[in-house]
C-alpha cells in the first residue's frame, strides 16, 4: 500500500496540542471499540508522548473508553532494567496506565535488560516480534496486528521510535522489530519497531513541539528519504497525521496547514 498524504494540524502551544491529541485519541479508541469490539494503540515516549498521556489521564472523557478492551503496544524502548525510570513503559504507567483499569494481559511492554533475555537485545526484539505475530489475525495480512493508532515522537534529527538517520535499523525492510546497537542518543541499546511495522497501522500520528523540532519537521515533510530522515517515511495505511505546536511548524511553507486558533 502506498504512502498516505500527510495531514498537518498546528496548535497554539504544546499544552493545547497534548490536550487536543488526547481528545482525538479518546474518540478514535471509542470508535474502534464500537466497530470491532476492541482497539489497538501503539504508545510513544518522550516529552510529547508522555504529555499526551497525562492530558488523557486528566480528560473527563477518558471514562468513555473501555480500558479492558484495548491492546497497548510500544514503538520503542530503552533496553534497561524494568524498574528504570527512563523506560517508556515506566513513564506511561506514571502518566496514565496506573490510573485507568487496563487489562494487564493486554499491556504489551517491550522486554527489559534484566528479563529473560539478559544482555541479548536481539533475542528480546525477536520475542516482541513473535508477540506481535501472535496477536495478528488473518484479516491483518501480515506479521503485526493492524494498529488503530500508532503514535511517534519526532526527534530534532528526524528520528522516530529508535530509528535514527543513517542507522542500520532505519534500513530494515523485513523484520518488524529490531535490536538497536550504538544509538546516537543514550542509552545506546534499544528495541524498536521498524518502518514496515509502523506502516501496518491504520493511522500514524507524529507529534512534535518546540522550536528545536522545526528543522526536523520541515525536512521530513519536505520529502526526504527514510534512511536520511526516518520520520519522512513513517505513514499509516489510511491516514498520516502530523500534530504540531506553532514553534515546531515555524519552518513549514505557508499554506501547508490551516492557521492555528489564537
């Protein structure tokens, strides 16, 4: 399936962006549960991903979601011990998951370095790929479930998940999950979904806020290649949504998006 045309939505500031994205996510989850009985969402870490989860936790409409009928996955993870505060899973629990009645069996955290795979991050990545494959059904036509929404933060260097520019993981065309060695951002060892797995989602939402992201946003939306700018090649089957604040959108050409409400 080909690349979907990115849709750009710009909000006044990062707080409003997080609140609006949280409201959008609640609606998407409720609609998926009404249509298919359950929902499948891939979470992202970082300041924008965690800001969205905190906004969702504070939203009164969060109780419209049946939290027992949602599968939660992660786009990437730092390969550190399970209780490390830098783990995306740990931060997601603090921001949202500990305050809503999720089914623990449907919270699919990536393995930790003190788990059964020890220092073997490649084995840990293969195990997560196997878990995704087990969750995929015949209707998914591939080795990962069709996620309803997959969220990604965009780094200042255009990285998404733990796919960094010019890094071997960004070139992966076959596997759905890889161990990342020598990442340019600490810690150097990570687990990440690959671009083929990301593109299995119905909708991919890319989140960016702050002036330090403006260059990356402009490069990615300017049509750069996926190895040079991984964010440029992260797209969904039916929709690709860039959710930005005004400063992150500062270098985009006029006319690419409607002006934000003042």
